C-alpha cells in the first residue's frame, strides 16, 4: 500500500530543514517534535522518516535522545537515518526505538558492507537512500558527486536482495517546486518490483496523488507539511 511518510530532520533537538541539501541554507521550525509526531499519528500516519542532521556531520548517530522520546510517546514506526556507519550504530538506533534504518554514504563507500546488512538485518529492516543532483549520484547530502551511475548503484543492491530505496532529488528538496516525476518513471520502469520512495519538491496533494498513481511505494514530505501547503488532516486520504 502507498504510504505518505513525514520527515523530521533534527539538529540540536529542533526541526531543521536544509534547502536543496545545503547546510548553509536552513529553515528552522519551532514545533514541538513530540506534539508534531502525535498529530501525524492521529491522522493515520504509520511511519516517520527521522533524519539526524547532526549525525550526518558527525558520521555517527547523535540525536538518540530525541529518537527515544518519539518512540516512547507514540506508536509511530521510526525509520532512522543519519551517521550510520557500523553494526554498532545500527544496534544503537534500534535499541533507542527505531523500527527501521536507512543508510546512504556507507553504500557508496563500502557497498559490500551495506549489502551484508540486507542479509544480517533482513530486507524489511533497511532502506537505501540515494541523493541525486543534476542527474548525478551524490552522497552525504552535501552534493559530493561520485562517478557511479544512479541506476547501476541501485541495481548492485537490488540483485543482492534490496527491497526499499529512497530517491531524493536535492535540486528540489525543500524547494516546493514539484517532484522529479520523469526520474521516478524511469526508476519504476527499470525496477518494477522495487519499493521506491520519492523525496524532494512535493508541493501539494496533487503531487502525492500523481506519485501514487505512478505505482511508487511511498513519498517523503516535510516543508509542504510544516508550512501548511498540505494539511495534516488531508493525509487521512492516504491512510491504510
């Protein structure tokens, strides 16, 4: 079933969005994180994408206390991302309440390690995050380009059992300019059995409906939700 997955990006205990993946261009919100998560849950949301921005920079999970608080006060299934590099990192985020985990940089720097996690933790437990800018694969969410084709990168893990992949177009991320529909159409055509989640650029409910109609598994949203372009109550349309 299609899922709408709100994203909470956390820095120093606050909700912070990076415009187009740029740490120097941030949007800060004063929402209470637990209250926001409870509101999501009350309106049919089941899964939360938790991005530890401090963890991205530190290359290890940092905002574990916030993760633990969300897990303790809601029934949301938290998909944690940010700084995961080792099995110890994975065990720690699971210990603090995450249901799933997502990794990006490690899949670029040590593809064999990430592939081993598919077996070690099970394909239902983890997702591959891929960032794209100007059609190129980038990582660390800081537009560091790598000489790897996006489709080859995904294929490598797909044939090794990967089930879930998140694809975020950084040129559109938190910019409210619309998703990269053309990219997702190509991905869906090449990987029809892969569970693809789209991220970046969602402006309104029509964008979400179009992604659903394309056969994607999920969409990750943030700014459009925090700034009222999409009302939380409207997400009930997509509740399972």
